[in-house]
C-alpha cells in the first residue's frame, strides 16, 4: 500500500505546484481615474465621435458643447445667463432618450469638506431639477457632488475660486 500512496502524493504535489493562475484571475481589478482630459475624440463614419457622442454635443459652435454652469459664492441657484444652456441640454435629452447625463456639482476649496459636499450636491440637484422640469426624464439625469475635489483652477484668488464654483454636465461616454 505504501508503494502506491507515496508516489501518488508526489504526483499530486508536483501537479499542484506546476499550475499557476491566469494573470487575469490573479490580479485584482484596477479602477483608473483621470477622466477624458487627455483623451482625444475621433469622428467615425456615422458622424459620432469615439465616445459615441453626436456632433452637436462636440461642435464648439454648438451651445451643447458648453457643459459648465457657474455659481456665485455660497449659492446654488442657476443664474439667468445659463438658463438657455440648460434648456438646450434638456431639449437634447428629450429628443434623445438613449442618452444619460451626470451632473457633477463642484465648489471652491473654502469651507469644510462636509459643507462643500453638501453645496456641490445642491448645485448638481438644481441643474437636474431644471432639466427635468424642461422635459428630461428623471432616470436620464444623475446628480453627484464632488465638493472641492475636482478644481478647474488651483489658484487661491477670486478668479480661480469662481472657476471652481460650477456644475459640469457629462454625457454617457464622458464619465
């Protein structure tokens, strides 16, 4: 009996040591963050860019290429000069139900982290509410707060802070 047990154990031990897991199974998934800042969109034959956005969303001459709404200090009401921009995006979403939008509310770096997260959420929610009132479906629009975590300008003056007090509208493929 010992003659069979020892060789069998050696064979099993050798077989177990010889196998290695696939690289995909062994490695933990990695989430990359960094947005599309460095990504260059290319236009396909169907008129969509590589992020699957129609030309009217990426053409610099179109109002729909504008994606940021700026706010006054400590405020979350949409200024009159941005109402046409929000209305244009609402009209696009109403006519293109397959598209989704994420609104990212941002603040400058003054105030506590908790306060800035709450204010960023109020800014994103204000834009979402206006889009829905103008015809976009509730499930087409998601609002999130980034607080002070994604500044456009790292300066420490009023001009820099004004650039950071905003809500950014991103379509699926951009987030």
